């Protein structure tokens, strides 16, 4: 029997410590690249990849995320009264974007534990996980590139990208064999290895397609790097029983949860905007760097 990937899980419970004080009272997922929150870019990527319903795993002080994807009556009414049709449609479009539900991770016990909170939502289907910090700018949505591979192999698929030098130790890293252009069969994986221990330069980036047996694997995973229940460790356990594949996704990844990554993403997204790009480019040229 072959399955379609219809559901997606977005872990958004992290404390955003890399971005304090901005994230003291505001969810990091609501930081904006130009005028759109990070999490909206990722929800759009999921929807553009064919996902029909999503669950966002939130935590304390994350209600701005729910409000963002809800109808805002006063705002919409005011915009309509003032004849601001275009912006009204944009605002309403955000509320209509997809079927979104919410669940909470009550304690910050790691990414594996956050994903586990979606068990009841997922039931017995394959599902995608998208990390909202990782913004992937690509002509074909990154998740869509992965779904094509999932449909062929009917096995879990993770996204990978090549990372140069010491930065590799900030990622999960795979040991894998390329079996088709940009498609790998995974031999092993490790979460945040030292540079010397990294098995390759292929980093795991924040997109995954799992089968429901990942939940059983998470249940038997003990805390790893950082004392947290790591999804990489759960995948590694499951790798003993089933095949995992990786897709070297075509696109540019921005680590928007990091200040420097966020700045770079802001500049690149602003330069691409039809309404701002030219003026912004001219402005950047006047800076004496
Ligand atoms: C998480 C994963 C890691 C992956 C990374 C991609 O780490 O645990 O395997 O490489 O996302 O962004 P985090 O960045 O949450 O520490």
C-alpha cells in the first residue's frame, strides 16, 4: 500500500535563547523577514508541497502564533471600511491558509520530545516535520523535493545540505551513499558531532518525512546531546529496522533563528522583493563599508 504525505508537524516550542532579548515576550517564530513571520514562510512551503493539515507544537507565551493564523475581525472590518482591499485579502489569506491545530510541549525536553507531542494528530500516516528556524529559499519547495523521493521509496526521508568546515558540528550529520543524483541511502547519523568525528559534510537540515513508527523509536530514546531527547538519536534507533533516505535539497538555507543568519536572510529576501528590492539595493550601495 502506498501512502501520501498529507500532514505536517511544526515544532515551535523553543525558547529562542539565541535571539534574546527580542524573543523575551515574542515567539521567535514570529520574527519577520521583511513583513512575513518565519513560521508563515514554513507553513506556505508545506501547503505548496501538498500538505493539507498541520499541527504546530507550541509552548508557553506562543499565543501570537495562533492569533496570526486566526481571523482578526476588527482589523479585517477596518481594512474593508477603509477600502484597503489588497491588504485585507492578504490578511484574510493568512487565516485561510490551511487547517492548523495546536498542541503544547509542556517542558523543553528536546526536538524528539516536541515531535512526540504530535502523535495523536498523526495517527497512522506518514508525516512531514518542518523546523520554522530553517527557511529554505528554492524554486521547488524543499519539502516537495523530498515528497517525490518518499513516494518512490515509501521510507523516511530527511533533507541534507553540504556544510563546510567547523559549522558541521552545529548539525545532525549523516553517513550516506549517493544512490541517485542528490538522493542518498543513509548508513548512520550522529547529532552535533565534533568536527573530527563528523562522518561527512552532509548536514541534516530542518525538514523530515517520517513514518509513524518514529514515535515508538522516540519512546525508547534516552537523552543525548545537550541532555535532550534528540530526533537524530530516535532516527538512528529506527535505522536498525528500516531504510532511511536523504535528499540534497536544491535551494538556499537560512538559519533564521541565529542573528547573523537572520540578517543575511533579511537582506536577501528584501533584495528579491518587487516593491522594495531596487530601492534597497541602491541604498546598500551608498553605505561606506
Ligand atoms: C536541529 C536538529 C539537527 C539539525 C538542525 C537543523 O538542531 O537536532 O539535527 O541539523 O536542527 O537546523 P537545532 O538547530 O534545533 O539545535
